[in-house]
């Protein structure tokens, strides 16, 4: 049996960046910082959100936005100049926008189109 699930709460470190892969699917990426307390260094994670979830991230989130993310770990591996490299990203399955009371894009507020968590 295997299990791959994470839940993180933090703030975006940069505005969401969108791109379309060759198949036409939308993938949105952004960084997330998790504060570990007053005297500890924060942790930083790379996040991917796909399709409708990604669209909503671009519409409502910006650098500094607080979010709760539920997703899975994804390890990427590649080789460059004979050196093997890898990194771990979080692929978001659900994102809860934590500052719903504030307008974030064009005086709109997340509503029914927000992805469920």
C-alpha cells in the first residue's frame, strides 16, 4: 500500500505563472512559504495547479496571498551535463483561499467557482 498526500498552509512567494503544455493543458506554478515560528527559518515549496484550479489561482491569488493546499508530492528527475538532478514539487488537488473576505481580482470575490477542498 502507498499513500502520497500533503496539507500545507502558507503564503505565496510570487505571483502565479501560467503556461500551456503542448497538449494544451494549463499548468500554473507558484512558490509557497511556510512560517515555522519566530526563531526558525521558513520552508519554501514549489506548487503546481492544473486546469480549472490553476485558472482560479491566476484569477484570485497574488504574491503574499494566504492559502491552504491539499495535494501530493511529485518528484522530477533529469540529467544535465552528465549530472543527475531531482526536485520535489507539490501538485495541488485542492486550494482553499484563506482571505475570501477581500476582493482579489477586478473587485471580485471567490465564490461558487472556487475549487472545493
